[in-house]
C-alpha cells in the first residue's frame, strides 16, 4: 500500500477515535456534573452547563405553552365548525317540527278545536281553503284550482307561522302537538346554547388570531431553533467538562467514584491509547514518506550531475578536438610563412 493510502486510512481511524472520545467526554461531563468530589477547576464549566439547562427548560416550557395555544386555537376553530353543522342540523329538524305542528294546528282549527282569538289567521286560511274547495261552476273550479296551487306553494310558510303563534302564545295543546312543542322548545334551547357558545368562541378566535398567526409564522420556529442551539451548547459544555475531568482524574477519582463514571473513563483511556498509537504510526509514515521524497530528490539531482558530467566529458573532448585542429592549422600556416623567404 502506498504511503498516501496508509496515511489516509490512519487519518480515518484517528477521526473516528476522536469522535468516539468526544461522545464519551460528553457522557462523562453529563454524568459527573452532579458529583460533589470534583475539582475546583470544574466549577465554571458546571455553572455554565446549569445556566444552559435552566434556559433550555424555560424555552421548552414556553414552546409547550405556544404549542398548546396553537392546539387550542385549532380546536376552537374545529368546535365552531362542529357547532355550525349541529346548529344547521337542529335548524332543519326544528323547521320540520314547526311544519308538523302547523299542520296539526290547521287540522284542529278546521274542526274548530282551538281558540279563534289566538289562531284567527288559521281560521281565515281554513275558511279560504273551504271556499276554494266548494266552488260550484266549472269556471270557478278552474280558477280556484289555480289559486289552490298558489296557496299550496305558500303552505309551509303558513304552517310555520301557525306553529310560531302557538309557541309565542304559550298555548297548551294536547296529544301529538304537545310532544312536538316540547321537542321544539328543547331543541331551540339547545340551539340557543350552541349559538351563544359559537359566538363566544368566534370572539375569542378573532381576539387571538393575530397572536396565533405570529406563533405559527415565527415564534414557534424561533424557539425550536433556540432550543436546538441550547442543546448544542449543553453538549459542548459537557464535552469541555468531560475532557477536563479526564485530564484531572487523579485529583478527584476515588473509591466512592460511581462505576458508570469509571467505565466511561476506562473507555476514554482505551481510545486515547489507540489515538496515541495511530498518531505514532501517522508520524512514522509521514517521516518515511518525507525521507523517500528526499531520497527521490537526491536521486534526481544525482541524475542531473551524471548528465552534466557526461556533457562535460563530451564538451572537453570537443574542446580538445578543436585545439588539435587549431594546432594543425597553425602548423600549416607556419609552413606557408616559411616558404615566402626561400
């Protein structure tokens, strides 16, 4: 394996060991923060951790309150929807009961069984209907048939008005009419209660709507982020305390130290030993890699020298050849110079 691969593998092991050591330091700081036998140097980190925990506790309580407020708001909105549905159903039911009661009153008035002073309008309608039914000539029967059709279209509203008259006058009716009135009164009482509740809830919703939007849009998110930051700060503080307690273990570890604390420290010692081994190997590999790099550079420079030496020998030979040529040329020149004086 090349040095680079070995170094990368060792660095990966060192990184994993350091992360494990950090987690154990957090665990040690968290577990030992409440011990009474800790050194004086641990006071400041413990105080910071306590402040962070108290601040987070307050933030969590505030967050819980905000979430409960949101839940309450949503529950109130759901309650309004439920009330609206129930009120509509009861209103439809009440209308049917009014129609039934109105039909009973009309029937009783047709037999002149009810007080004419109270139900005068009913008696007038009964009389009108009787006249329409008793028409003799074909022309009047055709005309009255049309009138009857028109009157039937408004029959429901007339029946409801008969029933309302009975209710407003507090008339005591017998038989089926009495049970209908009782059911109607109970139904209306329940509707009044629901309408009042709905109005009160809608008022509270309108009052809280702005704060609700603010909670949903901003405050809950900000508080949750703040709690996450406090969680990180607490872990950082606990890790700082754990590392301090590990490095000063000889000053506070004794016979009364809890076994779970001792187990954590033992694991940290094992990881620290592993880290020392990895660091030593890492250093050796780096030194060997650097040594090989220097040797490679030396070899490269020696190669350059060999090339230069070869070049030097070639150049010196060329110089010598040139000198010899110069000497030969000089001799030829000397010969020519001597021939002039012969």
